[in-house]
């Protein structure tokens, strides 16, 4: 598969994941849907040609999945903020890795995911404040 096609597919998968962050679902359901999309991206990354890039991205995706699970179980505002900062850091790492080798469409999808993650974290903190 050509690099442009792979980049487009990855961008589309990440875009769908980012779109789910704004879906009208309860927090738990929404995070499960995001985790499902992250699994799809993980499957795609496993088929990448560059072993180093594949390994780096898989590690980052596993961290993101773990932080989503922690966020789901957060009961206190400070816990959510701490997990949120870790999650944001990992999404930014993934964005950096993908930008190194991808087309602009993928970079845009990752940037959307990063921005939407921030919104999700703010909503989680607001909910815990109530």
C-alpha cells in the first residue's frame, strides 16, 4: 500500500476517534468507544513497515489506553487532572511521532484528537466538581 493511502487510512481512523470525543454519550460509554477506535489504530500501526516507528507508536497507544481506563475510574477532581495531564502528554507524543512520517491529513487528525482530548478532560473535571 502506498504511503499516502496508509496515511489517509490512519488519519481517517484517528479522525473518527477524535469525533467520538464529542459524541453525545455518557462519559463511560464515550471512553469505551474511543478505546475501541484506539484498538483499530493499534491494529493499523502493527502493520507499519518501520519497526522503530511501529514499536514507539504501539507503546504510546498502550499508555493512552491505560490512561483512558484510569480517567474512567477517577472519583476526585485532582485524580482526573493528574490522569488528564498524562493522557495529554501521550497524545502529544503520538502526534509528534506521526508528524515525522505522515501526510498533512494525518497530522490534522492527530491535532484534532489532541484538542478534543483537552475538551474531554475539562468536561470530566467539571463533572467531578459538581
